[in-house]
C-alpha cells in the first residue's frame, strides 16, 4: 500500500505553454518596471533597468550551473534594486517578484480532473507533497498554486530555490519524505522528466510514474514504474500500487 504521492510542479501539476525566454523576460521586465514606477520610485530608462537584471540573472545562472545548485531569483531582484537605491517593504518585494513571474503564470493550465484526483487521494488519507526544481521564489509559486486551487492539497512543498539541492539528487526527495514521515518504499513520485524525476526518485527508493503530457510514447525502455499522459489518468494506474480505483471523470 502507498502512504504518499509526491509530484513535480512544472509540466506535471502546472502545464506551461511554450515559453520563449527573450519574450518572457521582456514582458516581465516591463511589468516590474511599471509596478515600481507606480510606487513613485525614480528609475533609469527601461533599457538600463532591464540590462541590469539581464547581467545579474546571467551571472547567477552561470554560477548555478557550475555549482549544480539552484538559487532564489528574489535575492537577485533585491540585489539589483539595492544598486538602484530602491528599498521596499517585504510585501512590496513579494509583489515585485510576482510581476516578474506573472507572465509565465498566465501561460499555464491544469490538467482536467486534477482537483478531483487530488481530492480523492486526500480522502483516502494519502499524503501529498511537491518537489520542484525552480529558480522562482516560493511566494510566487505558492500564490500560483493558490490561484489554481491546488495549494490546499500540498502542505509540504520542497523548492530547490529554497533548499539548494535539486533533482535528481536523492537529498531533495529525502527531505520531502522526512517531512511527510513516510518511508521511500511506501511513496510514489510523479513527474515529466525521465532523468530528474523518474531516475532521481528511483535512486532515492521511490516508485516513479512518468507523465508524458499527451506525447505518444511507448513504455518499453523508459525505466518508469508506470506511464500516464495526464494527472486525470492516475486513478487507473494507482490500482497497481494498492490504491483503490475510482472514477475521475
């Protein structure tokens, strides 16, 4: 029997449309620029403002790849604003961070049937958590999840931007299991990446279900313990792990 199911976030619980980095950065920079202008701050011209962020993000991404650790974008934002002699309240920092993330959030959707599936799991007493590789501040991801009606299902949320470890490192899976007080052999991980999610979870001792997102992929050779196309498909495959089947239609 399974005591817990852990989920990846991006392209598992939250599906993002194709994100074009340059366009996304430009939109986000403009949104944050307008917000700060609205607060009455004196800012450099937009090109100088966006260039400061571009350089700061690029530098942190470089060091992140060298150290194989994620970082929290809100720290970069605070550092850039400090250079511009801008000091904000805690709430204003969080709102500024959201203006950077909101353009990506607008390009997301949740699989049909997700809320029904999660509700049934909760009623069965199955514990749930999120483990996500991300540079996005926790406050923004939590706000996004709340807006989609998903936050209530996940009291445990492990973000690599906070804990620094990232999938497929076994430590990040163990952190979630310790919080849930569940042994790895009694847990399943659901994610969309074979390397980070499936193999990472299996190395940590969990069973792993691969979400393909509608791609037609044959099961042979992928190494996953199960395959689904959408979260709504979970009810049927979970019977193989001792979870009672139900209708998620």
